[in-house]
């Protein structure tokens, strides 16, 4: 099941206070970036983030879920209606996220 453009727009609206939030469509789902780093994505109309230490600390009771069959588990963000919570989550995990790999020439 693909994610809806409406859900993407809702999440982008919730994160609108942050500069440099971008996304990329990928096989009916959406990868979410902050300042060029992948923070997670929208899969089946669910916001999932990478299960790094900072995210686990910020959301200690978050459930692990598969974004799609065969993928690594990610953390489900339940509080998508709270834009301050989402903004805090993104800022908390940003420094720990890996930098993007350089593009091949």
C-alpha cells in the first residue's frame, strides 16, 4: 500500500518550522530529509525514523515496525499531531544521523 500525498503534506506542514526539510518519492513512499540527511520516511501513511540512540532516548516507548517487507525495523512516531514534539525529535536525532554519501561522478 502506498502512502498518500495528503499524509506527506500533513507531515511537511507539521515540520514547517524547520528549514531544509525535503522529501523524495520512492516506489509510492516518501523518504524525508533534514539538511540533506535522511531522518526516516513515510511508509503506508506512517512516519518512521531511523532507530538511532538519540531517537530511542527521545521516544523510549516507541514501537519498532517494518517500513516494507525485507527492510530493517524503524521506530514508529506516534505523536505526529504535535508539531513541537516532531521538531524536537528531528533536532535531537540530526547530529547522530550519518552524513550523505558523496555522489559518484
